[in-house]
C-alpha cells in the first residue's frame, strides 16, 4: 500500500520520508487490504472495487485486520529484499529501475482523480511535516506533486486562496533553484505554472509577485535559446505594458528583450531599442555619430588612460544609483551591436561608459566596460600595450570574483579582439573554452557560443590540426542548432566548409548544411562577407589567384570594407597577408601593374599592424619581405627572409605558415630555374600541409607542380671502362 505513494515521491527518497508516509497512511487515504487463506486462493472472491485511495477519514478496522506478524517486518527491508529498491547511502534509497517505479505508481488503480488526490495529499503532508532544509532538498518533488493537478484535466480538486498562493510561491522558489543550476527549461516550466495559478487582476493585487514571476520566466526562456524567443517576447511585452510598474522595475524585461532580439541577429532593432531605453534613463545618444565627437572622445580617452594605472579603478566608490547602473548595462549592449553594424556609435558608447565609471563609481559591469576600453585602445587607436594592460585587468576582475554573468563576454572581447595584438594566438585561445563553459552555465548562450566559434576559427588560423577541429566543429554546430542561434550556426557551418575543403574530408558535414554558394545568396550581409572570406582563403590555398582577385573586387575589400566589419579579429590581418601574396603571384603570371598596386596596398596595411609589435605577424612579414625581394630580383635577401620565416613559423608551431613559407620559397627557386631547391621546398610544403590535415591542399600542390614531383621515367647509366679511370 505504501509503494504507490513512494513512487510519486521521486526516483530516490530518504528513510525519514518513507517513515513519514508510512506513519500517515490514513491521512493519505491509503487502505490496507487484509489477506486471508480463503481469498488468497480465490482471486474471484475479491469484490473490493476500491482504487486504493480512500477519503480523508480514518479506517477503524485497519489495525484489527493487520496480521500480527506483519507488524514485526520492516517494509523498507522487504522492498530491498525483493529488489524493488536499492540502498545508496545510510539514509537514502533509490528505485531499482524506472519501470518498477512506474509499475508501483499504477497500483492505486487507473482512475486519474485517484492519482491526483494522492499527489495532492502527499504534497500537503510533505509541506506540513518537513523541516525547512528538507523542504528545500525536496522542493522539486513537492512542486511537481502540486503542479500535477494543474497539468491534468481533472477539475474536482480546488485549492483555497491561501493554498493557491503557497503553490505559487513554491513554484517561484523552484524556478529560481532550477535556474541557479542552469536547468533553464525546467525553471521556465515552474515559473509558467506559477503564472498560470495567479488570480484574476493579479497585476493590481499582487504586483511584485507578478513582476518577479514574469521577469524570471522571461530570463529562463531567453536562456533556453531562440527556440523560446516568441515566449520571451510575449512575457517582456506584458511587463513593459504595465502602466503602474515603475521604469526601473522593468529593467529585467528590457534587458532580456534586448538580448533576445540581438541573439536573433536583429542587430539594428536591438541597437535602436538600446538608444530608446537610454533616452528614458536620461542618457541620450544620437542615431548617427558625428566624426568630430568621435575624434575628440578618442583624444580625451588616450590622455586619461595614459596617465592612470587601471588598478586605480578599484579605488573608485561603488556605484549605487540604480538608473546609472542600468544605463551602463545598456551602454555595454549598445557597444556590441554598434560593433557588428560598423557604427561609430560604438566609440561614443565606450567613451560614455568610461567617463560615467570615473564620475559615478564602479559597478558590476566594470569588467566589460574596461574590456571595451581595451578594444578601443588596441584596435582603433593602435596602442596594443595599453590595450593589453586594460584587457588583463578586466580578466583579473573576472577571475577574482566579479559577477560570472559577464565573464563569458569579457573572455570573448579580450581574447577575441585584444590579446592577440601582444600574445601568440595559441596561448590565448584556450580562454575561449572558459568563456564558453561560463556562458552556458549562467545562461549567456550568445556570448558563450561566440567564444566557442572563435575557438574553432582561431584554431585553424593558428595552425591547429584540421583533423581534430573538424569533429569538434560538427559537435558545436549541432549545439548551436539546438539553441537556435542561426547567426553563430551559419558562421560555424562556413568554418566547417573551409576545413572540409582544405582537408578533403566531408564526413563531418551534416546533410542539412547548405553549400557555400547557397549561403552566399540567401544569407544576410555579414554572412555573405564571411562566405567571401572563406572563398578568398580557399582560392589562395589552392593557387587559384584569378578567383582570389575576383572575390576581392566582389567584396570591395580593396576599398577597406573589411577594415570596419572585422576590426580587431585575427582573420583580418591574415586575410590581408594572404591577399598580398596572391596579388604578387598574379603579377608574376600577368605582369599587370594593377595587381602590383593591390599587393603593395595590402602589404602596407599588414606592415602597419606588424609595426605595432604584433608577435603573430613577424613570420608573416618575413614571407612578404621575401616575396618583394624576389620580385625585385634580390635573390640573396629573398632567400634569407624565406629561411627566417621557415625557422620562425616552425618554432611557434604555425604548421600552415611553416608549409606556406616552404611553398613560396619553392616557387621562388622555380622562377630562378633551380629545380633541386624548388623540389626540396615544395616537397616540405606538401608534407607540412598534410601534417596540418590539409590533405586536399597538399595534393593540389603536387598536381600543380607535377613535373617537379614526378620521378624520372628512366635513368640511363653508360658503362665505364677501367681504362677511362685515372688515379692521381
């Protein structure tokens, strides 16, 4: 008789709970059925049609019908002996199998109202008798029992107003607890149940409770990814439309709505909403930035940051004004969307956030704002040293206990846009994994998935094995599909196309991934730019320099289009580096001066970045200097630069550039008709490309220079007579 009740308690339970249920059988309405010799052998004589759950009244004959020997038997030991349950600790048991638990739950009979009645009484029993600590431990179980009535079609059980409010409060607690454990889908379900239980006109009678339920439900649905975007929007709209709720109390709703819109790749809509909310907070921004304001702001920023140590920021007072704190959160979001849209408002937002921090004090958003200052210094103003100083300080705040809500974003900004100007990419790349894990744990899926995308992208760009990257890219792309992040999914698919083309292995490409051409024609502008980026890389790697030039013209790259949309990314300077070499190769083939002008322009930009002491460009500049010396006919200097590039790329483990340096050296020797050295370098390039995992690139190199790699058909050795040998 106790088995059905314990089946509804959960997959595991404590001895205390078992004893509580066992000693309160009458309160639960559980009847004991006596077993006698006469009815034991006559199954048809049992005329009791009870479903096993009776009314709330006591059964006076229950104790008289109990067999005396049964009282001496421990039911829990009996259950364990028969294999129904298993002991997992001194105080806890679990069901031996889910099927056993399911079977036990049906022992009360097939009537739905009987099951609901038992679950309702169990919940009341647990709430009444458990200590606060035990209630917290069994919170999900209790709330699931209470919510069972709501989920059913049974309407014969009504709660009093007090019981209804108790159930709502418990759902709110369960939702908070589930969200804290990153179980966002479960949290959303609990909070939605609480909302469904609210009485009519609840915004007037229970304003704060309604606000908290709706706000936390909106957050939970947003953390579930874009699959719940419509529900997120609906809940936020409900909160924002309440005329009697203060603006500051709508903070969560506005923040969630902005995040949700941005994660759906609606950057302009998100930016406009940020400006609208900031205007409500008396922090006005223009829809378009004025260049003069940007320049003056940059000059003032450089003057201040050069004269202060970032550690001085910790001495600032704590910001206490709620409106200012919220405004800084919105400014941070505004900066992000302005960056992706290539808007000068990004610079104005960074300046405003920094000045407000100095004027009004430090806030939880300080690590992100400092990271944004680091981006402005390193990427916009070319001061990589000071930029890295501020980036390191932002990371130290995160690692020393700052709010984890912003950790993923700080890892994304500092490692994706700043650190590589002063550190080798492989050394900073692992931090993206921290950002990914932290982001998913706190529900910041957008920044978390951005971190893992850059982990993959910077992986192949720094020479990591393509063979290892391919299955990881497939796994993370599926996760982005699961979270319904189409923008990051498409970016990762494009990266997978790039890896598959270079490796020649398409086994990691899922069937539902569209082709590059399809993505180029159907996707939005920034996706199209990313596809063109991959097209340029593949044209360069496979020696199709005519196609490379065609895509350069198509993307308007020669006019600086990528300098805005990709500012601060590793891909930007690697793109300019490869395009400079590709245009020089076209000049060698065609002798057209226009190709030489393109090559010179790309080289000048790479040299500017290299002159900022970027360690990732030292070996790249050696290759470019070798290419220009080779073009000028200065063979000795060219060979010295090639040798330096080969040595430096090999030392830092940049296998792809190690191979490229050998390839370019081999082509230099080919132009000078030195077949021996050409063959050596081209063979080394082919081997290194294969070591990298770019087997298709390796094979293409061999096919394009088959006359070098092909062994001679026949070797003729003429006989030598002993007379012709002269010994001195």
